[in-house]
C-alpha cells in the first residue's frame, strides 16, 4: 500500500513543471555542450591551428565510455548522487576548455567534461523509466524532447552572438556557470529509484549486464535504430558549420538560424508524438519516421550530386530528416527500455553510449573524406539513415 502511494506521489512529481523542466535541461546537456560553440569552430580552428572537429570527437569519446560506468553505479546507489558528481565534473571541464590554448588541451578537457555531461541525459531517461510504463514513458520522453529542443535553438544563436562580441573562450565560461546552476537545481529533484529496487553491482556484474543487453535481439534492434539515425544526425551537426559558413559563405552569427529551423521540426513532431503513441505501436511509428527520413536524405543526395538547388535544398531536406527525431529518439528509447526494466540504468547507459558515441563515426568519416563540400556529409547521412530504417522494417520478433 505504501509503495503504491509512493509511486503515485512520484508520478505527480514527475508531471510537475519543475521536475520536467530539470529533466529536460539534463537531456539537453549533450546538445548544449556541442551546439553552443558550433559557430565558433572555424575561428577556433584558425586561432589554434588545428582541427576543431576533434573537440566534438573527444567529447563524444568521453561521453560514450563514461556512461558505461555511471549506468551500473546508478542502479546500485540511485540516480541523484551520480547527477551531483556529474554536474561538478562538467563545470570543471568547461572551465578547463575556457583556459585552453591549443586544440590538444581542449580535446582533453572536452573528454573530462563529457564524463560529467553524460549523467544528464542518461539518468533523465532512467528516471522516466523508473516512474512510467512503456507508452507513458514514450509520451514523457516526447515531452522532454520538446523542452530539450530549446537548447539546440538557443545554443548556436547565443554562441554566434558571443563570438561576435567576445571570443570562443567566453562560450566555455558560460557553460561553466550553467553546470553550476544545474548542480543547484538537482536539490529539487526526487530520488526515483527506491532502495528496495537497487541492485548490488560489481564491475564484473556490470559487464555481464551489458553482455546480456547486447545479446537481447529486440532491445538491440531498437537501440541500433536510434544509434544509426544519430550517426546521420551527427554528420550534419559536425559538418554543417564548415559547409554553411566556409563553403556557402553564411555569416557565423546567422548560422544559428539555419541550425535552429531543424529543431523547430523536432519540437513539432515531439508534440505530435505524445498523441501518436496512443494510437499506433512504437514500432509502427519508428517505421514511418525512418521511412520519411530516408526519403528526404535520398532526395538530398540526388540534388547534391547533381549540384541542383544549392544550400536551400540541403536546408529543406535536413529539416525533414531532423524533424523525424521527434519520433525516433523517444519511441526507440521507450521501446528498448521496456524490454529490460530491471536494469534500466545500465540499459539507458548502453543506449546513450551507442547513440552519442555514433557521432565519433561521423566526425572520423568527415575528417578522413571531407573536402569542404556537402558531398561527404550527404553520403554519410544516406548510408546510416538506410541502416536505421532496416533495423525496424518488418516485424520484430521477441
């Protein structure tokens, strides 16, 4: 009886504006940590005489592997303590980036920063799964997507204005302040993992859990769907500053508007997805979303290869592709976590590790093959959007 009352109270807290706003901000940590300095990347590369794209690669490497440690820890000691530590580590890493004087130094501090940043989205997803069932979790994650979408809109616009009046160092000082503010906000969060549901996890057992998850066919198909989709998304995120600013000659302070239009699409689809999950199965929604995304990228590939339409074709087709993230991210995550609710922390860590680690693939491919034109970004998006579609096409058998 007391457990039922506790869950009802937690459910009321979880639907509260403060709770959802904080979780949305935690979910936005990855986007904010990267998107806010995208307009400054060409200036960073010129000032430091290095490849600024490596700062994204370094962040994603730290983000990927740190989650694999934090996930089992959160299943054992709860969600809040790892979040407190994570926000402090994020703030210290951001300050280190601000004081750096070479690409190598920034890459190091970006890896360090990622060890803290990863706790935000990973544990926000786990907290939602602690409180809600499959369909409810999908609805709540869609709500978080709407809130977190503010960061990719504001981030590049804010970064562009900061670069206009100051330097890229100021961007990382701002991230330091944001990290400390998030640390304080955690005092308003409840602990969602009850003590009786926590499990004693050694490092060995943690990797046994990951091995179990990797062998779980249904879990992995939903997880790989969002992973492959994000490889394509990060190809645009990493490649677009150079393409829009250097290739097409867009002013850095205006780059944010071209980036923000995609997030508007994500917000719209996330809002619609709250209703769609009541009427369609999660797999059906994923099939529709990945099909639409694939059609958009196929069209973009044709126009880019034919050199028709220029930048505006890319803007239009990427808008359609990115909009589908409003369905793909929430539904694939909810469906995957629903398969393994007893180890939601570890499962969320693996999803996040693969999802955001996918950006490493994008940045490496761009570093190896890009010649400053839109073509490399385009074929990477086509290849991995196709892979995401293949993960959910047909019936997924349990």
